[in-house]
C-alpha cells in the first residue's frame, strides 16, 4: 500500500481534490477505502455498457478508450495518459454505465474509490463536493454552448469539427475507423470532396490515411 504522503501527492493531480487543505486530504487518505491496482499492458479495465459504480483514477501509464457509434458503423480510439479520470459523470444520472471500453496500452497504476465512499466524501468534504459540482456544471455549460458556436465554413473545418466532437479529450493520438464514404454521408458531402480534403490534410502532415482508418497523431495540431 502507498504511504499517506505518496497518495496525497497522487490525489492532488486530479481536479476533484485540488484546493483541499493538507488536513482534509490526510483525513481522506486515512479514512476513505481506496483501492490500489496495477495492471499490465493489454488488460481490459472496463467495457462499454458496464455499470459505473466507482471512480477510476489513472495515476501512471497510458490507456486506450474505444467507442462505437450507436449504429455500429464506425468507432473511435483515443490514447489517454495519466493523470486521467474516465467518465466521472457516469457515476450519477439516468444512464450510469460507461460509454467507452478502456484497455491498458502500457503497465498502469490506478486508484479506485467506490460510489459509496464517493457519497461519503461528498457529504463530509466541502471542497470535494464543490469540485464535483464544478466538474458537472462545466461539462453542462460547455454542451449548452455548442449550438451557439460559429458553424464551420469550409469542408475542412467541418471534418475537423467532426473529429473533435467524437473525442473525450481534445489532444493526443486518435484513430477513426470509418470509410470515406461513411464520413461523406455523415457530413452530407461527396466522397470525392472528402477524399480531397483528407488527402490535403495528409500532405500537411496532420493525419495518415489507411483503408477504413484515419490516424491522427496529435489532434490538437488540426487547429493550428
């Protein structure tokens, strides 16, 4: 088991614990039932559709998040590095199931806190409770603002918007498993226009095209 001081430093990497006093954090470390886990590369941590009954804090290593469209026509794979907290909003609300499948890409270390313990922290720790509210409110405000953003003007901008809209985290490596024809249908454009736009982005060094697969090494570069 990690020492209280080591765990203290690890928890401070995450928004939910930032702003807490040393005394409050030490109380959390001392009185909260916390799980410590180490998994090898290639381990499936969670499958899409499974119940979200705990918070999972990735404190070391890299994981892969995979999500399939509702009609199972295409899927998106993201690489996510520590520190990372997958889908904390799924702990509450109408749909309390994970939407992505998470698999380790490297050896990883994780901390887990069961929902019952999270509820206790929300009851006893004011800063933790405020951080949780702020996390949920920020996500809600961001989603509510989406319809008011300036619409993409060019096909390239629409493609980039599509990529970002289908990612959890707006940076890092992403892989889209879909055909150009599918992307054309989704964006209501011709396959030829989509092909030309994607090939130009490939020439610009922003992505790599394969049959049925688009690899984006650093999605944030698409905005430069």
